C-alpha cells in the first residue's frame, strides 16, 4: 500500500514536471504563455513559491485520483490511450476548478486567444496524463 501511494505521488510529480517544461517552451512555438503557478499566486495574493507548490500538489492529487478512481473504473487496456483519456478528464476537472476559483478570487487575465489557450491546455494535460499513466503502469 505504501509503495503504491509513493508511486502515485512520484507519477504526479513527474507528470507535472513534464507538463511544466512544455508550458515553459510553448511560447517559443507560437502558443500562449501559460503559468498556472503565477495564476494561482496572483489570484490568492500569495508568493509565487506558494503558486509553484500548489501547482505540484494539484498534479499529485490528480495522480492519486487516477490511481484510486480512474484506473480501476476505465477499461482501456492501452496505457497510451488511457493516458490521453485521463489527460482530457484532468483538463475538464481543472477548468471546473478554475471556474470555482474565479468565483472565490479575482483571476488575472490570461495570454492568447481562447482557441490557442484551449489547444495549449489540451496538449499539456494530455502529456501530463500519458506520463502519469506510464509511470503508474495500470
């Protein structure tokens, strides 16, 4: 049990690291600038370090959700496709979370057009999902 939790946490961290690297490179490929750590910090009026910590905590929570809820219920045997499905689900949940956060805090404006932001968010979350699923392996 303990090693399973550790594996899920590691998967969340690695998935978040890879997703973050993509976010940092995205503006150099014509995508909008994305920095959820700045968005979180700005919305809650906390230091940027707290935004970074929250960004990684969310990645870990999503990985735990995958391991305990999503993986046992979704009957996709191909881990790549399961990762894509999980990434899309993570994107939807993240957007719901952003809407709720927008009701509680004033969210700073985001860069880029809505279609480009959605494409960039989709790519980032799908990569997060695939990395997380590959690390967990189920």
